[in-house]
């Protein structure tokens, strides 16, 4: 399937809503946290696959502001998993020249998670390959509100779209070209609301722990068969 992908039309930025860990665990007859633990291989696979293809930015919706409402044992397990995974995967990031970054209100995470993230971000800061962005304690509404508040503090009264772009947590990143959501759900769940105005959406029934490179390739092939018009007519795009 990889040989069907055109190297001339690789998305610069892919965003992923990693959904279905709980349902995967339920199917296996185990607790939800086991679904999250088994999702690490999917993260590794999509990260390596994206980097190999030349994707410049990969943003993973790892923990939303709404996820705090989940059972405490699950949230605690997710935070522990985050800390351990960053430690375990750091050598792989270095080997593949991948730069780690985050978006979201990471100050709200447990101190140990904050420290581990800070260390990994610093250690990969000089890498020049793909940028892996973890959306942690993030929501699209939060991003817009914090951007508006930042502009108000500067005394801005006539706000243009470019002003908003400059104050979002994704400043300096291109908007996502492609969004992938797993598990068959068809919504964007408060993720990158401003940034995804013209993003191509790909929904798959595959549960996130089962997602592999072949599923990534399928999403990119689907993307490459679409005509992105950005409000123009088909004839204008082809001209």
C-alpha cells in the first residue's frame, strides 16, 4: 500500500484523535487502562510511519481538558503511562531525529509529568526531523479563549485572523492538512477548532490500539484522492 502514496503530495501536518482504547479493552475483557497501555504500539507505528514519509508535524490528541472527568484510577493510570512512555520512547525519538513539543495547559499536569516532558523537549530540541506534538490538557475552546485573553492584555481591539493564529498554542505550525480519527466516531471533539477550518477528515473503524502503518497509508491515500479547493471552484484550482 505504501507504494500507492505520491511523494509529491504528503500532508505537512497530520492530526490524530486516538479513540477506542476503552472499547478495545472491553473486547479483551480487561480494564480500560490496559487499552491505553496497548495503544503505545500504535503511537510508535504512526510516528515512525509519518516520519518515514516526510510528514513535518504530527499532532496527537493525548489528553483533553474534558478527560479529567474520567474515573480517578484511569486518569492516574494515564499520567503514570505518560511519564513512563516518554522515558521509554526518548531514545527512539533521538534515533529518528524527531523533535518533541506540546500544546495545551501542561501546567495543570502532575509535576512528575511536567518534569519528564520538559526534559524530553529539551533533549530533542536540536533535532531537525518531524515534530511530534502532544496535545495534553488541551481543548480547542481553551486555545481560543487563551488566545483572546492574550490579545486583550495587549490592548488589541481590531482582531484579524492572523492575530488569532499568532496567539494560539500552535503558533508557528501549519494548520493540519489531514485529521485521522479512529474507532468509527465522526466528530472532532473540541480539538484544534480554529486550525481545522479546511482540514480533510478521515474516519476509520479501526480501534486505536490496532492502528498501524497500513492504516496511516490508507488515510493518506484517501487524502491524496481529494481536491482541496479552499473556497475556490474546481476550475480555479486546476488552472
